[in-house]
């Protein structure tokens, strides 16, 4: 009865338009009052303990770094470099856009920011080059979702804190799946362009490619600062986030000079609003998770699934279906905070590695960001292009299918996610 009331009230509140964070908190408090002996007076302390974690300090820093770079000209320099490398191939311009999304995802750590930064420049350019508009919209909107998979990633930090998994290992685990999915999208674009009759053009000379690489060098170097700093033992992930924000500030103000001091207030304000939204979700999800564990709900569900004898493969199929559905209606961090306390104990009992489980969860969240009704990237692309939402959704379908294929590979070949962290952290 307690489980049923908790989830019925949670999803009922969300269906009538109550924000996810408020729905989490309200459904939990009402359930505690009606069905348990738990003291609601402990909630403020629970929230404080839940968000008073060193690792969570990385979230505002990575958000600020991404905003500093996306507001400046870093995206343009990355696009010019990507075009110089693959722009001469059939489908070169849309391939360049996807390649740039992969690079910018590693710079910004945000899917919507990647779609905005790359799409605002490339949507029109691809259309003017004679490609169907669906190529520009579908490819960039879908590739932008890689922002939460290729490190650094805010969603990975939320998962790492919730699941008590090493964030450094999660960051490294996202590299190979992210590059694999980006490569699959580029290959799909190339094959589609050849079928449409687009021909290869003369490649740019290597001297020009090197010149454009050095123009983008300072923006690209932030990846080395973050990932190299973590795995070189110089920074913790949280310290790397602070270093990335300082680095982004320096190159945006003094190297590229894309932003002025007067722009900093708006950039910091936007970053603070995004951070507050994420932390409000986390705060309410902490109380939700406390109720679940206090009432032994995850263990009860785990015992039921294990008793049903569905096995690891059957469980992962159920997980993917469940996460796909939830990702269509909820923001990724919300899904992580709600579902990890429920699903991770079952996954570990069945022998699923927590790092691998985190990556397959995040790939599911990528798909959720490009599927209706609440796919955030769809709304961003619609606003940038002026296309109605239905046309954006249809444009994304071919690339969404590619993501589904990638999800199957990531789900059932754990080595795709685990090979690199195991290599980096082997004793």
C-alpha cells in the first residue's frame, strides 16, 4: 500500500503539471504522514546531509565553464576545425556538425548547450549547402545528446553521488560509448549523403587544418585540463570542475576575448539558475530515497524480481524499457535520483557493475532528450530553427534508431563501458 500510494501520488502530481522536484517532495511527505511512523521533522537535516557532499560542488563549476565557452566563440572555432577534417567527404557539412557536437560535448558537459552552440551556426549552413533540412536538424539535435555521456557530465556526477560510485571512473567509462555513438552517427550521415548523390570535394590542405586546429586549441585544451588533471592525479573531479571554470573564464576574457566583463553577470546568473534547479531536485530526491530505504522498498522489489528468476538479460530489458519511458517525461537528473535507489540494488545482486549500469542509464537519458513529449533537445532545436515540434521529431528518427542500436551494444557488451576505466584503474 505504501509503495502504491507513493508512486501513484508522485506520477499523479507530475501529470497535472506540478514540477518534478515539488512532486517528489510532496508525495514523500504525504506518504510519510499517512503510512509511516517516520518523523517529518528530520527532513531539513536529511536534505542538508544529502546535498552537503564535496562531489556535488562540481556541478555549478562545470555548468559555469560550459556557459562561458558556449556564449563565446569557442563553438565557431571547433566547427571550423571539424569542417577542415571531414567537410570534404560526402555529407561533409552535416558530418562536421556531428563531429563538432562530439567535441563540444566534451567541452560543455551539457546537451542543450551543445545543440544551441553548434546548431545556431550549422543549421542554416547545412540547409544552404543543399542538404535536406532534416539532415541538419536530426543530426545535430541527436548528437547534442552526447553532452551528458562524454565527460565531463553533470548527470554522471549526480549518478556517482547517488550510487556512491567513483565519478572519475564514470567519466572514463563514458569516453568509449560516447565516441562509438558519435562515430555511428557520422557513418550514418556519410552513407545517407552518398545515397542522396552528394560527392566528395577537394580536402583542405593540411597546413590549413593545422591552422584551424591551433585556432581551436585553447577551447580543446579544456578537455585535457579536466580529464588529464583527474587521471594525472593533479585534481579530484570537483577540483577539476573549478579549474575548468577558471580556465574557461581566462580564455573567454583574455585569449579569445569573446565575452566582456559586463557579460559575466548574465552568465553567472544563468549558471546559478540551472544549478539551483538541479539542487532542488536533488534535495527532494534525498527525502524520497530516505523513505524508500526506511520502508525497505528497494529490497522488497529486488527480492520479488530475483524470486521471479528473470535473470540479468531479462532484468536489463525491463530496465531499458522503464528508463526509456521515464526519460520521455522527466529530466535526466530526476530519473537518476528516483530510479537508482530502486534499480541499483537489483542490478548489483544480479552481477551488473555499477559503473556499467550508470552508463546504460545515461544512454537511456540521451534517448529521452530527443523523444516526446518532454525531450528538451527537441524544444531547443524547434526554437532555433522555427520548425514545429512534429517535424523536429520526425527529423530525429533515423539518428534515434542509431542511438537505440548503440544502447543495445552498451547494455549487453559491458566491456564497451568498462574497458577504459579498468585499464586506468587496474592494480
